[in-house]
C-alpha cells in the first residue's frame, strides 16, 4: 500500500493591502488543517530579519506577535521547518515544512537566482 505525500507551494505576501492581517491566520489554519497528513509545504513566507532562530527553534528579540503565533503553530502541530540558512540577505524567507522530519535530509543554498538577491535551494 502506497503512502500519499501532498506537496504545496506557499507565497505569503508581506503586503497588508491584499489580505490584511488575515494572511497570518490563513497560513496557520492551513498548517493546522494538514494535521495527520503526510505533506511538504515550501515557499516564501516573508518572515524578515530572522525573527525565528530555526536552529534553536526559538524567537529572536523584537519578533512580532504573528511570528510568535507562527512558531507556536509549528511546535503545537509537531512540524519541522528544514531551512536553517539565510535565503535573502540576513533573512530566512523560504521555508520548507514537513510533518516527518526524515522526509528532508539537508537543505543547501546553491546560488543566487539570476537578477535577484534571493538564493536557490536544493
């Protein structure tokens, strides 16, 4: 019997004019709805200036209530965020979230995307 893996891509806009503060709730609701599902969610979550220390899985000084709620959601749902490196300047915008920690072995930065200050990940 095969196992289903749901793969999703997320872009959480930093522009409040589009979704307002509701975008934070929608992102967390998506992760909570995936409870009990084998999934891999990757994308640009736009959390700037490293508000979350993903190595130590803790908040950095100066984080917002939205960033705190996001980290709580990751921890409460027993999820793993695999990107531990900066993906744009000093920020980790790109995240790769799974329910199963062993699903992703290692995430590395290979180079900058042509014409951009964002890095590509493998």
